[in-house]
C-alpha cells in the first residue's frame, strides 16, 4: 500500500493529512514541508517502485538512497490512514 507524499502545503489540512517534520527528500525534492496525503492510498507491486538513485560507487554499481520516517511520523501516518478509511475510532489504540 502506497501513501503519497506531496511537497505542496495543504490549504485546509484534514485529519488524513500529515506534515512530516523530520523527513527530508533527496535533491531536487528537498524543499519542504512534506505532507502525507493518506486519502490518496493506492496499491502497487514492489518491483514497480522506483528508488531514489544516488549515483554509482567506484565499481560502477548503482547506489540507492534509503529514507525512513521517524517513529512519531509513522504513528501519525497510521492514524491518518485510519482516518481516511473512516476508522479514526481505532486511532486510540496506536
């Protein structure tokens, strides 16, 4: 399941929008703030995803940039996803 991230500020933030305070995308997308839009969920096969490329190492092997969200941001994203599905009553358990 994919939860999209937007670099555009939300004019009217809703419970299913989360501003990622500790998350920075690589260049040229590093301009913040970054917002999760949990109301726009979709599913995809993992092999169809394109990872951030960070150049090549000395042997010519491609380097990929791995970015992780903080535990606090992940908790907020989970609550936003539940809210977008109409299950916000379950957020008290997170």
